[in-house]
């Protein structure tokens, strides 16, 4: 311990090393207490052993006050040590002191400890006293052992004096140092002085497992201790409890036998308690093979032997205890040495970094793995030298944790980075555990360090993944919320679809008779003004019919392939849906169409095509914030196998990233709640279901073009043109619905047919009927009557077997199909030469 007052001065002709040097370290760690004072009696050096015995106050208390402050006693402990006779005070007067025994008791509640102190004045080159040095050692244990031995010898001496009459007996067993030999001596005395066959000793805490008798064959008769002599027997317990002798002349009359069978080898016995200083140490038994009554004189002699035996037992036990303590001390010393060797070996081979520190936290030991890890020698790391390998960012925190733990003397854990020999820093988990001596003295710390670099990296990676997972959960949560909004919007759209379907159906019912009557009026001779009015009304009704057809197609489920016809004519389809599409375009935009001539029909249902193009037109309108044009165009591919339908806008266009995700479900660039993100996904699904493809060409700021490539429908029959100048034929009409019947009748008459009355016998060339009246037998009979006869069935499914003269119209409201069927029947009638 560095001390500003320490200096190199003469000590009995020698020199005390400077306190900052190696000598200070030796003084600090020596087992004996060492105190050095200056010339005024002020302590300048108090080593660890001295401070452990005297306390920290020894550093600040002048030596003149030590005798009183620390409770020093004279050598016999009878009185306090006078201050002037204290060794350091004598040494300061120039009087050396050699091996003076002193007692130490700071207060009345503390047990006295004894020291042996030597003091020497410290002289300079001129022989002047510059201070004093005292070295002392704790002799408490040695002094107490001596006192115990003195007490024991005094007690034995008193016993020997009281038993002078039996000195010979006492001497014969006094030299015994083990219980078996003692039993043998006692048995010999009993055999010599009593008419007994043997003796047995039962100690109060154990039973001597040996029977020594006067005849060789006796031992074979009793291989183990007989029942009366056992410690747990009733007789033995009675003797110990009452401290009185017991004599049984005949075991048959033994009051303690109970129901037990007598031992045939024991006929009589006597038991004497062995008492030493008021404590029963056991029972001495003598026994006979035949019944025998001991007289009082025999009992007194046996009692005298028992008394000597009790003293001998106490001595033997004390000797055994001392032997045991000596052996234990040797074993403990050997164990400590072995433990030290094992600790070094285990510490050097342990897969962790192990260190030890003194009570001030300075490093004192580092195992081989630590030294290999840092690549530095032990001398470079003791004290605080090892801290230079700690990462600069962790050193202050590490010192704070260590100092806090030192003050509280508690376990501590800390993670820090330590530099490896190759310069790389590794994360370590450092655990320090306080060490205490047998007397509770704080000895410092022992600790270990585990490399947790991979664990820290895994924790960092886990935190990153946890953060990423939280982001994903947030995104999924937002997507679920968006899905809920989309489902609610889809529910509203379904309601609108239901309303649209009902509206289209009702409008179609209203327009049907109007169209019938207008169509019938076309064949009447009307004035020119009336014809112009009829033409204007017809155009208005035709527009309403197209709007109704568009609404009907829009309301159909795009996932239902059977909701409408399987094939679509682009021109006819555009006439139906163009009014609906125009209504879907914002007012600041214009919708144009450009279709090539002679476009073949496509293999796609009209309602599916309507849904796809309507979504593209709506998207185009939303993507064009300023005035501009939207063009719907169609053309045939060069190989004639595809019809390409495109929607082109002049809007903001799409970036490459947006274009890649455009067809993903729920992807949208619009504000949530304004779009479901399902429009283009629905278009893609419709086109894929028709075995077509969809392409997109877009440039940011210049607009976007979506192109649907749909396969051409093969095997389609050409739609005949309607010619009113037909040779008149006769038609038979059996339709149950009055309104439908009136309309068809008007069409037949205007188409060149006379409608026969029901029930008439005149032959007909055309039979137009509904599915309810089209019995198969009657159809066959009508067709067989004349080779050129025709049958038209309305409102039936196309499951009826095909016949060249049978036409089936699924939709009884399809005006164009009805007119085409009547025109075909008229042409067949006109071509018939008969």
C-alpha cells in the first residue's frame, strides 16, 4: 500500500524497502500483523493482517491510545495493559520488546484474543529513533489448547489424589490410549479381583463391539453383545438414568428382562455407571456363567474400577479428539494444497476465462485461457493492467459496476468487450462472486467470463427480425382492415348489382311491348311526318334498350361462364354497352371507339367482356385528371386467330414498379377507401378464363394502353339479313303468354306469313311455339308433313337434339334473333318449288 510517510530507514542494521516497492507488497500480504509508526507514534503502515485483527481505526489512532482504544490486556488477562508498557510505545523509547503476550478485547461482549508481539525501534544513520515497527501473530488457538491441557491435567491429578488407594489400578489403565485396549485392561482387572468370567463396557453414546472373557471358549458362545449390556436395553437405560449400580444374581429373576428369552451364556451380571465430573460416560458390566451374588465389597471395587475407567475414557476420548483434530488438520492442509493444485489445473483447463481480485478489486490471478485470449503475460494484467484490453466505450461502465459491487460486497454481472490477441473485440459476460474467509473476512472476488459474441449477434438479429415481424404484422393488420373495407364495399357493389339487374329487367319488360309495336308499325303505310316521328321514337327506344342491355350485362356475375352466350360479336356488343360505358366516363373526358371491319366473333361471354372493359374504362377515367380522350378499339391479329381489344387513355401513366404490381389483388395507388384494388385483378381473371392474354403499355406522363387478346370463335353460322319482301306463307302460332303472342303475331304478319286460327285444319309451313307446347311427337309429326316445314321454339334450352328445320331461341325477348329466325323460315318457304 503506497504511503507518503514511508521511507528507507535502518532496521537493526538493515534497510526497510520503500513502501511503493516489493517490500510493501510483502508486508501487505504476510500472515503476521505489521505496524510501522513515525517518531511521533502515528501509524504509517498497517498491513492487511493487522487491520483484520484491529480494524480500520488502527490507521488513524496514535499508538499511545492503542492500549485503551483496542482493549489490550496484560499477559494473564487480569488487567488492562498500561499504555507505557505497550510494545510500540516501548520501542519508540528505544526499548526493543521480544515475544510479549497480550490479550485483546475491544469490549465486554467480545471473546479475548491473544497475540505475541515483538517491537523494534527504527533508527536512522545517526542512531536517532525515526519510528517503530511491531510484528505480532495470533496465538489464541495455541493458548486455548494449552489451557485445556492444563485443566485436564489438573482434573486427572485431583482424581488420582482422591483414589490413592487404587493407584495401582489407575496406573494400569492410565497409559491406555484406545477403547479396546482399555476394555482389555478392565476385563483383566475384573478377572483378577472379582469372581467374574468377563466384563463389557457400554458407552453412553456407543457400544464397544468386543467381549473379553477369562476363557477362550467364552467368546465363541457369545458372538455379539448380550441383550442386558446393549445401550438400548432396559437395564442399561435404567442404570444411566438413575446413576445407580444394578446387581442381578440370577437372570431368571431379572426385573428388566420382560418377555425376552434369557441368554444361556449369562447367568448373573452387575452394572456400575461410569461417571466423570457428573457426566455418565457409560456402564461397566461384569457377568457370570452361573448365578452369583456380588457382595458390597465387590460392588465397591467394581465401582472404583468404573470410576477410573470413566476418567480413562475421558482421557482416551480427549486423546482421540486431539488425534482426530491433528489428522483433520493434516487432511485439511493436504486438501487445501490439493484444492489449490486442482483449482489451478481446472482454472487453466476450463473453457471460460477465470480471474481473481483482492478486496480492492485489483486483479491477482488470471487463468491460462485468459492469458491466451489476450495474448499478454500475467504480470501485464495484474492490478488494473487488464483494463487496457477493455473496449474504451465499456471501461467506465465496467469500473462503475465493479466499484459498486466492492462497496456492497455482492455478486455482480456485466457484459463488456475485451480485446483478443489478434486485435478483435469479443463480447464477454463477466460474473464476479465475493470471497469470504472462515471468520467472515472479505477476501476479494473470483469471477469468470463467457464469450457471448455469437449470442449478442443472435440477439441483434432476433431484434431485427422482431422489428421486421412487427412491421409485417402492422402491414397485415392494415391489409385486413382494408379487406374489411373492401368487403363492405363489395357488399354495397353487390347491392348495386342486384338493383341494376332488377332495373334492367323492369326496363326490358317495359320496352319489350314498345319495341314490338314500333317494329310492327314499320310495316304499315304511314304518312311521312308520322314515319319521321316513328323513326325518332325508335331511336330513343333503341338507345334505352342498349342501356338496358348494358345494365343487364354489367349486373351478371363475371365468374359465371353460363350467365350469357359463349361467343361475342364485337359490333353487336358495342351497340349494347356503349351507352353504359359513356355514362362511366367523367364529364371532362370524351369516349371514342375505333373498330376494324369484319371482326370475327370472340370466344368470351358478353357479360364478362363488359365487366373487363368497364373496369379498364373506369380506371382510364380516374387516371386522366385533365381534359383528354379515352379510346376503345378493336382489330384482328395478323394471323387471324385473335381479336385485340384495347383501351387507351392520355392520363398520368404508370411507373415500372407500379406496372409490375398492377394485376396483384388489392394493389392500388389510390387512397384506401376509394378503391378495392381488385379491378385489374378481375380483368386479368376474366381474360385468363377465356384463354386470352392481357398486356399493358404505359409511360409516365403520356398515358396507358391495356390490350386484351381474345381467341376467335370458330364454326359460327352467319347471321341472315332481314328482307320484308317475302312470298307469304302460313304460320301456326302456339304461345301461352298473350303479350309475347301478340308481338310474334305482328312480326309474322309483317314478315310474310298469315297466322292461322287455332284449331283450324289449313296446313301450315311454319310452326312457332314456346317450350311448354313443343311436344316432341307433335314436332316430329309437323316436320314429316312437308319437307320444307319449319319449327321455331322460343324460351327453350339448346338441349333438344339438333334438326336442320328446328330453330331454338333461348331468349324470348331477343328481337334480332326472332326476326332472323322468321326471315330464315320465310327464305326456306320461298325457295320451296312446291
